[in-house]
C-alpha cells in the first residue's frame, strides 16, 4: 500500500534532517529518504571529521610548544590511526544522535535512492517518490503533498586528473587516509584547501598549494587573506598563486607536478579542492518543470522551485554551501509552506568560518566589497597581541577588523583571524541582527581576561580611543 505524507525530504544531511524536524514540530507527517547515512556530507565527509583532525593537529602543536608554559615533554609522537579513531568515534556518536532525533520527532526514514516521478495514478502532479533500494527489494512508493530536495553536493574533480582516492584524493578520500604522507600537493586555495594545508603542515607533512587565482581565500577580506598566507608560509607551506600545473603519476607510487612549465616537484599524493557540484542527477527533475542554472536548482527567496509544492535547499541550490546555511534554509522552507512568514536569509547576515590555525571568521562586507560598492565607510583593526587572554594562550597572531558606514554607524562587516574566532563571530552576527552600532558594543561590558575583549577595543579604535594599543 502506498503511504501518503504531508512532506517528504530527499536527503538526510544537515539541511534535510533539520527541515524534517521543523516540519514535524509544526504537525506535519514527515518522511525522509536517504541513500547513504543520516547526517550527510557534513557529519560523515566534511565539517565534523575535518574539524576533529584539525583539533588533533592543534593538540599536537600545543604539546610541541608545552615548554613555553613550563611543561616539559619528551618523545612526542603522532599516532594518526588514533586520530582517525577519535574522529570516527565523534562521528558515530553524532550519527546516533541524529537517528534518535528522527525517532523522537516521529519521522519515517527510508533507506534508498529517491526519485521524483511525473503525474501518475498516485498523483495528478509530479511528486510521487519512488525509492530504489540497494537489494532486489521492490521499489517503495510514497506520495507527499510537499517535497524538499536536499540532496547536497560532491567534490568537483579535474577532467584530466580524476579521483582514484589513492594518489589523487578528494576531500572525502583525504579524510579516510590510514597514514600521513610525507608530502602532498593541494590544488585549490579555498576554505577546504586552506584547512587541509593548515592541518597537514601542523602534522609535519610537506605541503604545496597551487591556486589558479591571484589570491587565496577569495571570499575573505584581503588583509585576512594576506595574514593567513604569511602565517602558513612561516610554518613551511609553499604557495603557487596565479599558477597552472600538469601532473604525471609514477607507477602508482607518487606524482610529478610541473608548475607554470618551470618548477617541478614530486609528492606522495594530491588533494583536489576546487569546489563542489550539486547532486541533482538521477532524482527525477526531468519529470518536473524545475529549472537548473549552472547545475543548481533554481528557487525563489523561500526556496520554492517552479513546482510550487517542491522546495530545494542546501548545496543543491548553490549559493553559500555551508551546513548552517542549509539548516536555516530548511527552516525557512518549512515555515513558508506552513504560511508562517519566515525571515528571508540575507547573505550579508551569514557568518563564514575557516577552521585553520589560526582560525578565520567573518560576516558582512569585506573592505574590497565596500570599495567596489563605493560606500562611504570607515574601518579599524585591533591586534590579538594586545589582548591578555590571547597572550596567555600563546596564540596572539591575528587581528579583528570592523567596517562601518561613516554616516549611519551601521556595521557593514566584521573580519577576524586569531584564536577562538569561529565561536566569537556569533557576537558580530547578533550585533548585525540587532542593528547594533560600535558604541553599543564597546559600552557592553566584556569580561577580563577574555578573547572577546577584542570587540571592545576594535570598536573603540573606530573613534581612535582604543585603550590597550
């Protein structure tokens, strides 16, 4: 018997399962279809595992420098398999948590590949979901009133250098290494590439980064980009920007890379990190009037497609391919289909974090964007080297930059590189949400000693009255 649902979500990643939970909270009868594992890329192949390994690299570096804190250590060794065990244990715990949330919210989970069918005996409009199972079991048919497509994305590969996950690695393949290579080349200096460069150099791997653009991290403020480059170079990372390369595999053992037809290096492995592409093939879009643009599903500001009863969220629609954005989009989509008038998501209100060492976080306009838009703005910076808690932690490299509108004093952007900034950026997010001005930030008493004092000092610096610099 074919079962009917108020909502079927295709994809159980961060955006999909959050949307399913929100729909259940609103009284909808919900099913979720996932062909791999609940939690999706973020939990199993992205955010969580990579940050676990980054934490292990941080702990290793802390121990290496323990003498600075008066702690003597000897015979420090890296046990990469133990790092991987810690990573997998974290994933398993969170995975069990997501499964529990599905049961708690009475969401039916179907394992298999979901495909949208066209009009049929089950429904006069496109939307019946056929679920294909890995075994020979007959397809399951479910009929929803509404659909959310949350099928995510996969790493993009180079046409001339396809992934084999042995020598040529995607970010997914890199997360599953059973041993650290002696040397590696990372192709692409975006957020994922820089996180891998930071992690591996801190784990004593020889790292080379090749980027076709003239700068690394094109989405961040120029001053932040320059700072992280100089810090990573000081650690030993070699950068080739505005560069091209060719690669030749040596008997399946290593890779010779020629850069700009001049420099040649030999590396054990390559990580290709040139972005991600939407997973929208083979889900039945041709049975609908849904439109694609540059491989992404086209939606309106509430994530409705051309089929008004079908929504799409997360990486499959492009835009900011971030887990917290997908979750927010899922909530907006569900609330919109329930006529709750949700707040639209604005790009300039989304925090962006890069978990390198040191961390990077930002929200709003970069200074170069403010210049391009010919805004009348003012910017100030304040260094972590003048913040007591940063000196105590031994992580005083970096700074905060605040950009404001000269006339209204509204905050246009906040950009940070330094310790703990991926947590502290939430203060800037809240300030922008509440339309706070710098006066309100520096008149808010911050604890001492704390890293958050940098908000006070950077805000005061806009008026040239900072205290500790």
